[in-house]
């Protein structure tokens, strides 16, 4: 066997990748739900799977997901977009400005346009003028924050807007978007008849697993905003467009190798512009969601770093819509634990994470044992050492969390408020080994200049 062939075999054996499909994801999700239910019963932490927590998690996850989806579109075309936060801020202001005057849906449209203008500015700077993508993104974040603060003082603190409750740091109230509740199961109305809340009744009994399923289902089927439903539909829509249409193929080809795409007749500049403007529109929609669903008005500092968390969710999702949605729900859930559950619910999650880490340690140990008999190269030995070290570190972390869980009854409030940010750091650290961003992401492109 040649050295090259042996190296390829080593890499394939070390990775040992299994292509996961929907049955695998359903099995993993079911196992996590059973474990979460068990932890809830052991620690008597009902908010862990309550309908209020699930509803709050979904409401908190949607703007993160929309911002991350904007980053996905941009970076699939090869343009790094860390200006998502600034585009979200533009969406919050324009959405509130139009929303309090002409209604929430006009506000949503205005928010999309405001974010798209931010995306257009980013495209002009990076695609046409070759400005460094990071520099341009930082500039848009600064511009979005400063411009909206200036406009808020100029418009919301004068005239009719001030009379309606506006001020230099906030807008007048915006009418909420209509919500939906599923009849019969979650207590919705059919005509003038109020149906019984079967899911709420089952949730209130606090039974193992059944009440958890009822709480999650009730949180997903009661008082859901129409804009939330529209946002969730963007997951399959983005996947279909980017992976099942010629337009999406052209965009992704620009992110992988723009010069090869150019040689095949793809208008690379046009595709990059389209993707980055769409990216800004999604970020603007995230901002409009904040002022029409999450809160009924614009406030200074309202985005609170959600654009950056959306970027982290996109990276966690490996630049794919499904993984991005899962990452956004994870961040939204930990944030909801901070809002709804408090120290008791987060205390229960210590046991949940400890059990997961024990499972990771067992998997890493089995993987190291399997690889030890298959590979003989230096690269292979390094993979064995990494797997063994991962197993040891996972066990140490699990032991620490178990000791913390057993020696305490509640997590201090300061740590509870830090939980979403800690989750962001941990997820990126654990996911970094399996990530593959588009090959030409961040590469400066000039028409006709082959590398």
C-alpha cells in the first residue's frame, strides 16, 4: 500500500462518519426527551419542559434563527457577514417606524427592506470594492447602532410619535400580530365555542414523559404568532432553494470556487449581490420580529447581541438550515431557562449535561479502541490520542457537574443569566472539529483574475 493510499484509509477510518437520516434524528430526539423527563422528575424541576418554557424558547429562538439564516445565505456565496447585528438593528427601527403608523405587517415589510439596505451596503463594499469582509461587517454594526439612535431621537421624540409614547430611546407601541391556538388540544376556539385544554390538563399532572410531551406540544400549538409560523417555514424553503434549484447551485458554487463558476458562465457578482441582500433581508426580518412579536415597540439595544449568536448558530449548524435551526433552538431554550425557569431549572440541566458527557466519554473510548486496531500511521495514532483525551476530559467534566449537582440545590442567579453565553462558547468549542465552511468564504474575487 502506498503512503498516499494509507493516509486516505487512515483519515476515513479515523472519521468513521455515519450519514444521519431522519430516523436517526428522531431516535436521538426521543432519547434526549426521555433523559430530560427523567431529570425533571429527579430534581422536581417542572419548568424544564413546561409549555411556558417551550413557548418562550421558540419566541427567543426565532430572531436568532433568522439572523443565522441571513448569515447562511451570505456565506454560502462566499461573503462573510458579521454585520448581521447591525442589519437586525436597522430592521428593528424601520419595522417599528412603519409598524406604529400603518400596522404590524407593514412594519415587517419595512424591517425586511431596512435589513436588505444594510445587506446591499455590505455587498457594495465587499463584492464591488473588495473591502475586507470583517472590516465591512464591523462598520455596518457600528453604523446600524449609531444611525438608529440618531433617527430615534429625531423622529420618535417629537410630534405625534412622542404623544403616542415615543422617546429618544424607544418608539410608540406597535400593534401585535395575530396569534393562533390549535383547537381541541390546546384550548382554542371553534367559532364561539371554547374547546377544553386537554394538553394543559395532561401537563399539569406532571407524569413522567407523558406530561413532558404534552407540555412541549402545548407550547408549540398555543398562542403562536403568524410571523413565527412563517419564519419556521423558511427552513425547508431555504433548503429547497439552495440545494434543489439552479439558482441555489449558482450561489453555492460562488462560495466554493467563484473562478470555476465564472468559467461555467455564472454571473458571480450578481449571485453574490443577491445572496448578501437576501442575507440582510432575513436579518431585517429578525429585527422586525423583535418589535412585532417579542416586544410591541422598538428599544435601544433591543437586539442584545442576537446577530452574533445567530452567527454562532450558523457555524454550529455547519452552514446548513437544519443544523442552524437546531442550534437556534438550543440557544433559545437556554435563554428561556434564564427567563422562565431560574436557578432550579438550570440546576436540573447540570444533571442532564453530566449524563450526556458520560455518554460522550463512552463513545469516545469505544471509538479510540476501534481505531487502535485499524490504523498504523502517525495521523492515525494522533486520532487515537485525541479520542482517548476526549473521553478523559468528558469524564472529568461530567464528574465536576455531578458534584456540583449533588452539593447544591439551586444555581446562583449570576450564573443563570450567563447560561446562554456559556452555551454559545461550549457549542462552538465542541462543534469545531466537524465544521467545513464554504471553501472560498471570505476570498476576494475579481472577474477574470484566476488564482
